[in-house]
């Protein structure tokens, strides 16, 4: 998100619409990265997701809040929720995340896609 903050600074001179565009891009990046890396994190704990996670997002005071849903290949509902605080390059997503399968928490992580 560091790059986004640089762009935010540049677009702030364009007025409110430029700032809103950057926030929209910020949310899109957080949503997309969370979907991809959340699916991989669920697979690591044995919950293979059928298709991509469907995620919504909202800009918050401490980052971008994401909420994702999907289904395992066995038909069990999965959720991923958390707050994205940083996208440190590549595809890693830093923040606070909880993954659940059929209502049971299967992981709690401060980074999705980190080594």
C-alpha cells in the first residue's frame, strides 16, 4: 500500500475525486489479494476452496476491512475476515485475518502469503 499512499499524495492535489479513486483502488487491491491469498491459506489447512473467494471491502480507520466467502470442494461454507493493513509488494497481505470452515476457525494469521 506504500505505492498507493504515494499516489494518494499526488492525487490529493486533484481534489476529493482523486482521493476517492485511490481509496477505491486500495480496496480493490486489498479485496483481490485477500481472495487469492486467503484461498491459499485455507488450502494449507486442508480446506480446498472450489473457485475464488468472493470478497467485499470497506475503508476503515486502521486499514481495509475484508469479508470473504466461498465453499470447499466438499460443499462446506468457508469465510475469511480481517483487516488489511499493508500490501508489502508481491502478493503478501499483512493485517489480522481469521479463516473458518463450516463455522469453525481453522486459522488466525497476521499475514496471508508470507513465507
